[in-house]
């Protein structure tokens, strides 16, 4: 079904439902504690009562049918362009008035300016607004400082300035813009070519043919009933009822990490030939068996330049505040993470075959392939710039190069790109030093599906994201209910997890970690509503059972697990850990708390099960299968994270830490 038809159905349904007053509940009421101002108005009233500012945008809302929604209870963020902003948009597009706009244009303009959630500027951080707008597009939030007044200015998509903000209304919040929001209609490769600051990287992307791999957007074979998109589906978990919605579309999105021409110049790379030579130097050393075999075959995946570019590409959609823990809403870094023990990290599979990437977010910012904690790093890594920093760099470097400074928008139709501060490469230091560490892989990044649909970072317990299909996952003909958990201060690392409910039997592809011998561990929580599962591991088509079935209903104090609370005696604690390890279990990490207390290690229902010890090859495809082996159509399986712990850590000269 076309998006236009879906939204028309949705709008009509909402109007009928609210008119009948059959779905209004206490959860629909706005939270009075979040009011910045109180007008006693709906979004529609707020706009109507200020025609000198918003009459033209109000007319657009009426023509699209969205005005009625702005008059109903709910939670909305409305970015309202002024009449002057709409007039500028009309002039730029050759129109004399709003009446010249087509119905489709009015629909798109309305959807671009409304988010079905309430976000005050204090809820947002430099990066993406957590929830997409009504047009399924994410918006960038950034800021700048006025050089004259010193006041902070806020922007949407780097171009539309908030000239008034945080005006609370009964059904959400209104922010006033000086420009109409115009998300780019360009695909990611086209967007990269528009930015003159990254022309060298864009040239390499085109030469290698990897630009062709960045044109996917919406899966045409995905279908879902509109009722599943817009009506809440009860989701029973841990004795409570939540509500789940399915995405209207199955999205394919990408992220590109790009060096500016200036970053290349500082590394002595001033031309495409220089970049080819640099890539050859790095990747001939990394892959000596391929050295000299593919040097002029630019589209071959073993060509050095092809490898160099591919390591900059991710099949996930991630804003700067998506890679680890979003700073929007609850600040998990200070609430839950013990930042003296760990940096919040996540791992991703790149589009260079057989490689992965680590993202860390210490207080200094977001870094790629960093090792260490906080300022005590041994490998600093490559910094990813925020939208605010990126906008400043973009303008300054264009001026330095004597080029016209145009408007920057890092968002493409099917992805996003970021500036980075150093040349990014998969070299020996990355593989042998940074990655020679315990790799704690959250389930949310084990498939691009979860980020590409925008499921990560949701804090609304009444709006879970359900998925019928997951890239790299196989449900073996059984369709359990699957949803991405809401993010809250509960007992899961980084507060992200996936829940399966039903007679589940699921397999998923594991990431291509560097060649090494690993202890593979599955972190989980016990619960009376869980099940008994058999876990299998191996190459696809040849999965073998990993020991006896695991009963997720058994708590840590059971002799089969041997969990005992820590004492004041560290030697005794190490003995307890060793005894648990001999049984195939470990306590959970001591670097994550539930809301500032209730440490995971101190919870006798949270532990890591050692599944197997295997030598892994990044050129092979490994899968893990989890099958419920008892009859229980309501069994729950929460999946949080897996660990790939190399032998140098689990059997090293010093004992593995508890962090």
C-alpha cells in the first residue's frame, strides 16, 4: 500500500476514534511537569490564535488533513514554519501561494514538520531527534552560538532555526522555524557528491563502484496490515502488558564515515592516486596473500582501495547519538554506566567483508576503534564529529579552500554521513590491539534491521516496535512475537534488548570477529516465565548442539550455577568465580547499575552462560540457534548481549576483569 494511502487511512481512523472518544486514556494526557509555558491550547489552537505567524502553515495542515490530528489529544512535536518561511519556500519553488501546492506537496510538508512524540529542546542532544517524523524521516538537532549576542541557537537539519521554542500545549509542544524543513530527496551517494569538502572520498567511492551498494531504501516485498501499524497489539511480558506496533515499511539505510579533503591533506594524501597508494600500503600488509593481485581491479572486493572505502560504510542507519547510548531522555552514561570502569561501547559489522568496528562514547565524544577507558586510552581512535561540529568544519574548510559555502545537510533519503577527524583504516593496530579484547556485542547491532527501522532508543513502554522479519535471522517457519524492548533503567546492559514470546526457534548470523580462539558467552536473565532452550552453534547448515539444554527458569543460587554473593575477601570472590566458570557460568558485569544501584554482578538472576570455546575465522559465516524445547506458547526469551572473549583475555597472564 502506498504511503499516501496509509496516512490518509491513519488520519481518518484517528479522527473517527477520537470523535467517538473510545481510545482516550490517562496516558494520552500531557505531563504537566514538562511544561515550559502553558497556553491551555491544542497545537491547532496555538496556530489558529497566531495567524500573523502561522496562517499559511495552518492552511497546509488543513489541506493535508493533518489539522484534525493537531486538534486531538496525543503527544506531538510540531515544528511550525512562520508565514515568512513558507513564503520563501513558495518563491524558491516557483509558487505564488499555498493554493498552488499540490495535495501531495501539502501532505509531505505537513508530515515533515510533525513527530508523534513530545520533544522539548532539553530532551534533545546534538544528533538525531529519537523518533522519525510522520514522513518516516529522521531530523537532525544541532546548535550554534551567535557571535554577537553569545546566545545559543538551535537548528533542525542544520538549516531551519528555532526562532521560538518549547511552547507547551495540551497535546505536545510547538517550536517555531524560520525555514521550512526540506529533507533531502537524494540517495546517499548523491548526497556525498554534493559536499565539496569530501570530494576525494566521494571520487574513491565512485571508482570502486561501492556507491551502487548505497541505493537501497524500501523493501518492495514487505507487506503489513495497516491495523498492525496504527493499532496497539498487546504484548505480554514478565506479568505485565505492553503494546507493540509494526513498522509500515521495511527500510534499508546506511551510514558513511567520511574524511574531509583537509584530513587527507594533513595525512599527506592530496589526490586519488595518493589515496590509492595509501590504501595499498595498509591493505597489502593486512592481506599479504592478495598483495598485487587486484591493484587495478577497483570494483573487486579484495582491491586495496575497495577495502579502504568499504571500511567506511555501514549497513546501519546511525546518527552520532545512536551508535552507543543516545543522550536523549535518560542519561544512561551517568545513571547506569560506571564510567570509571567502562566506556559505553557497541560493535558493528562493516561493508568490508570480514570486518567489524567498535564505537565508544567517553565524555570526550564518540570514537571509532578506541581502546581504554575515558581519558586513560592506549589507542585514541578516530573521532566522529557531531552535527554542530560538522556544520562548523564544513563552512570553515570551504572558506579556506575559496569555495562557495552552501547549506549542509548530512541526511540523505536512505542514510546519513558523518565527518571524522583522522584517516580511518582497518590496520594491524586495530585488529591486534584494539580488537584483542572482550567483544561485548549487543543484540541490537547484530542486525541492521533494528536501527534501520528506528527501534533503538525508544523510551515509550506503550509503543514497542515489533518485527516480522529481521535481516540475518531465521525463524525456521515459526513466527514468535518479537519486539525491541523499551529503553529504561532496568537490568540489561545499555538498556537495549529484544524479546521473543512464543514457541520460538530462532537462528541468527554472528559477526565476523578477527581470527582467534574465543569463549562465546550468552548474557541472560532468569525468570519464571522463561523456558528451556537448546543452543546450537556452527557454520550455516552444520550447527551442532552446545551441551545440554539450558533452563532459563533456574536462578543463580541453584547448585547447577553456583552463584554466591561477593564478600569482602577478593580471594574468596575469585574462587567463587572460578567455581562458577567450571560449571559454565559467569556473573554479569559489575560496570552497569540499575538506576544508580542494583549492580548487575550482585543480581543472582543475571549471568553469562559459556556456550562454547571455538577458533573463529572472519571469512566464515557462523550462526547461533536458540530453540525452545518445552511446549509453552507464552515462553519469553529476552536477548541482551553476547561476548566473544579471546584466549588472551580469558586465559591471559592476568585474570579477566569483572567489568
